[in-house]
C-alpha cells in the first residue's frame, strides 16, 4: 500500500522493523508496537479524496482519523476510526487469510465506508440529529435501527446539504 518506499521488485527496504518477522511472530505483537502511519499510503490518498469530495459539495468540515482495530465513528466524536490493517499490504493479506475478506480492501469499498463514516462524523460535528429536519428524514436517534430501510438518496442528500449549507455552527 505504501508508495513512498516503492522500488524495483525485490529491492524494497523494509519500512517497519516487523516486516522481516514471520507471520506468527508478527501476530504476537501488540497493535501499538506496529507503529503504523497513514502518511505515504494509499489510505492517505483515499482520505484526501474524501476531503476533496466534501469540498466539492461545499462542506468545509474535515473529519479527523486514526488507526484502530475496526471501522467506527464514536458517538459525539467528529472523526473516523480506520482499521489498522489497511495501512499496510502485508497486514491486509493476513486479515484476508483469517477473516476471508478485508473490509475496505479495495478502492471502491474503502471510499464507500469512508463516506459512510464521514456521515456519522458530520452528524457529530454539527449535531444534526438534534434538528427537526434530520429527525423527519431519519427518525429520532433514540430509536433502534429498523430491520429494513429503503433509502431515498436524492431526497435525503438534498435535505442534508440544505442543513449543512445553512450556516450551521459545528460547535
């Protein structure tokens, strides 16, 4: 995934000390010992694409992000937790071997999840769920998620953009 250290095949120097470990040794490390970075990876490119998409729609907010064990956007925190395995191709291979898939493991899937989590982060930043228009579209946040949901993307998107462009203070 990292393209800052790409060289001719076979001549790439390890970026991280753990890259020379066996899979068994690597799996015994703690998450914090991996010392992963988003900078210089395709993950960083995807985040920058998300920011450009938000900007192109007149949304100035930029959710912050961090690496974690899974995808989530904590309630009340305007940011996105991204699975750490997406920061390195070897970790993605291990994830696929054990879990049979890599959630967000290709460009389209990654962008779809980033956009989804950005929606939660925007909701937190602007406290959108407290607004009556939001509740009229999605229902009260206090209710459990329905078993089925039939989205009306055009109607929902236009109402959300109206809210966001209405000068709502993100604080």
